[in-house]
């Protein structure tokens, strides 16, 4: 039996290369925008160690932030809006530290943009 291999990969590589975006291989989803990519970087260095790895072994396990904006409310019951999430990041909550003064407005906007991508 002859297997037919569909040559999508080179097409994808060519496309992403010609767009100048070597981000995350080629899936059906569009690549992250530069702003989302910046947010991803910030998330990975500032948030993921707790929210994905819980490296400090906190008793209250940092909640999963995937699809946080798909939920109607945050754990606190507050509506899952940019404003509410920004507030938590600025002021901290429980064992989560406050990040006030540690992100510029642009960085905060990038972080929120990335959280809206469901962390891909
Ligand atoms: C030291 C570990 C730690 C770090 C670092 C941290 N968090 Fe958290 N985060 C927590 C914990 C613990 C909670 C739960 C707080 C509570 O409800 O008592 C939380 C809660 C949250 C919530 C509320 C989620 C919900 O559904 O109510 C958001 C949003 C959030 N964090 C975003 C972030 C972002 C964005 C970053 C990076 C800028 C970050 N956190 C960094 C530990 C952390």
C-alpha cells in the first residue's frame, strides 16, 4: 500500500519564515502577534513557575490560568475581565505576590493579550 504524505510542513515553514515569525511551528491557529509573544515571555518568566509548576509548593495551588477569560467569573466570584485580572496582578492575592511597579503598561497589556490566547 502506498502511503500518501501530504507535504504541508514545508508550506508552513515557508509561510512562517516569510512572515518573519518563527513562532510555535505550524498549527491551524494563527501565530501569536508580537504583543502576545511578549506576553508569553512575561508569563513564562513571571507566572508559570507558580501557576503551572507550583515550584514553591504552595498549599493553595495556584489556579490554572488557561482559558481564564472563558470562565464567567474568577475564583473570587468577580467577573473574569481584564480589569479584574489586572487588579489581581497589581495587588497580589493570598500567596500571590503583588506585581505593582514591575510591569509597564505595555507589558501588562501584552500579558493580558497573551492570557486571552488561552496560553498557547
Ligand atoms: C508565588 C506564586 C505565584 C506567582 C509568581 C503568580 N501567582 Fe497568580 N496566584 C497564585 C496563587 C496562590 C493564587 C490564588 C490566590 C488566592 O485565591 O488566594 C493566584 C491567583 C491568580 C489569579 C486569580 C485566578 C482566579 O481564577 O481567581 C490570577 C488571574 C493570577 N494569579 C495571575 C497571575 C499572573 C498573570 C502572574 C504573573 C504575572 C501570577 N499570577 C504570578 C500564585 C502566584
